[in-house]
C-alpha cells in the first residue's frame, strides 16, 4: 500500500489542523492505521492508531483529548484532527499501515509495515 500524508503547515499555538493520509494499492480496510511523529533530534514517537473499521482508537498521553484519529474506508483516507496545538507538537508527521491483528494498543513503530512520507507541522508560540 502506498501512503501519502498531507495537510501540515505553520500554525500558531492554540490553532487546529487536520492531517490526511491517502492510501492506494491495497484494500485500505485490511490495515490498522497509525500516526507517528518525529521532532528534530528526537526519536519517532507514536501518536494515535485506529482499527480497521474505525471502531477502536488509541492515543499517546501527550495528545489524548486534543487529537482525534479517524478514517473513511470508502475514500481510502486516514485523518488526524489536531486541536489546541502547542510548540511541543512541532514535528514531521507520518501515517503508517499495519497488517496483522486488529488491535490498536501497540505503539512500536516496528510493528507497522508501510509508511508514507511525512508532512511537517510547525507550531509557533
């Protein structure tokens, strides 16, 4: 599956942004989907995951209650709605797809099989 993330940009603290990830090449609803991010000088970190049907989601503590992951299987698209952004959210955001058990609580990036190119999110103070 090919993944293409978009929607990043430069925003101010407190603003909102919605990222999208378009998938192609395979049946989208065969995959658990996730968002990860990597800030300069830091390791890639898990942000959120969603089950194949969208019925289950899981978030890192740092974004829980501010971000919302969703998917539209009819459009082969994954989303990440980001609210109340802070400078600490500044990072390159990646979408990823995982084959295997339809669970969302596993946060290791090594569990994900396919990755898209990132989209940059920069939050100014």
